[in-house]
């Protein structure tokens, strides 16, 4: 009888340790990564940034934008999803150099981002800026 109880307790401890390890490794995989980036020019009013990587790299939970080099006023932002309706946002505002937007949730639990179309204006007389599209998985 003692052997069965000890075996049962040992099994329970091993199962708990395995479960804790699985939860820890799943949360460690959640991180922000660059889906795509493009140099913006003051002479262009808009651009499209295609997501890089394969099918699984484009599958994200959230999306955000960041800009480097100059402040950028974003007048329209369209997130193009694979097999989902596009998300369109108007008058996003001015994204400061070195800053980023608030994260936008993907439709459903996860979705595959094909590309982003941005209408913009570079502020402060700068000629270029770099816009990055970030994905969270």
C-alpha cells in the first residue's frame, strides 16, 4: 500500500514539474520581432510594407509600428490580413522619432499579416525616416 501511495505522489510531483516547464517555455517564446521595415521618403505620400518570412513567421497576436530618424504623421494605416478583413485606421497621429504605436490585436487569437499600407507625412523638414512593423508572437 505504501508503495502505491509513494508511486502516486512521485507521479504527481513529476507531472507538476513537467507542467511548470511547459508553461515557462511557452511564455518565453512570446516576444516582439520585426515583420518588415522600409525607408520613407518625404516625396512619397504612402508606402506598402510586406511582411517578411514564411507562413508561420507572419502569424502574430499583435502588431505595432515604430519609426526612426524623424517624426512621422500617419494619416491612414491599413493592416492587410490573410483570409481576414483588413483593419483600417484613420488619423493615427504623429509618431515621434524613436517612438512606437500602441499594439493592435490581430483578429481572432492569431492571424497572418500579409502587408501594411501607410499614408504619411514626414515632419520637421526631414527627408527620410525608417518605419518598422513589429509582430508579437
